[in-house]
C-alpha cells in the first residue's frame, strides 16, 4: 500500500514549485529561443528559395544572352564570309579584266608592229623594184614615171598578202 505521509506531500509540493520555477525561469526562455530559432530557419529557407529563384532567373538570362551572342557571332561570321567571297569574286573579275586589257593591248601592239613591218617591206620593195626597174629601163623613163609604174605594180599585188604574210 501506499503510505501518504508528510514527506510525500512535501516532495510533491517541492516538485510543483520546481515545475513552476522551471517554467518561469527555464521553459519560457527555452521556448522563446526555440521559436526564434525556428523563425530564423524559416527565414533562411525563404531567403534560400528566393536566392535560388533569383539564381535561376539570372541563369536563364545568361543562357538567353549566350544564345543571342551565338546568333550574333554566327551572323558576323556569315557576313565576313560573304564579304570575303565578294572580295574574292571582285579580285577574280578584276584580274580577268586586266588580262583582257593586256591581251587587247598586246594585239594592238602586234597589229601596229605588223603594220610597221608591212610598211618597211613595202618601202624596201619599192626601193628594190626601183633599182631593178632602173636597170631594166635605165634610159627610157625618168624617176617620176618609174615611181608611178612601181606604185601601180604594188597596188596590183594581192592587197591581203605581201610575200607570205597576211596584212
């Protein structure tokens, strides 16, 4: 059986006083400290979530900027390649034009030199013809008549050929 005596009542009373004192002195500050800690942890979690959302937004923005930069870089490369091709084509066209001009100039020079050579041959032929005719005709005609006769002879020759050369 349980014996209820004054010690038991005193112990119960001491225990109740201890509980009240602990509640006033220790329990309320500990609960207050735990609530503050809980609030700090909740604030930290909210801040971490906000930071994470901000980091994701920044990452998304950076990815968009990177994609934009890639597009711009590709555009710049395409423009540079097109410009290089255009310059290359222009240089080729310019070179072809220069070659054509050089050919035309060379042909013109050849034609001039050929004409000069033909004229030299004509004059030499006139001199030779006059010398030959002078020996043949020696006393029958004067110099003016000889030149006229030789001129007619030269004009009657094939006008497209002097010797084996086409004019």
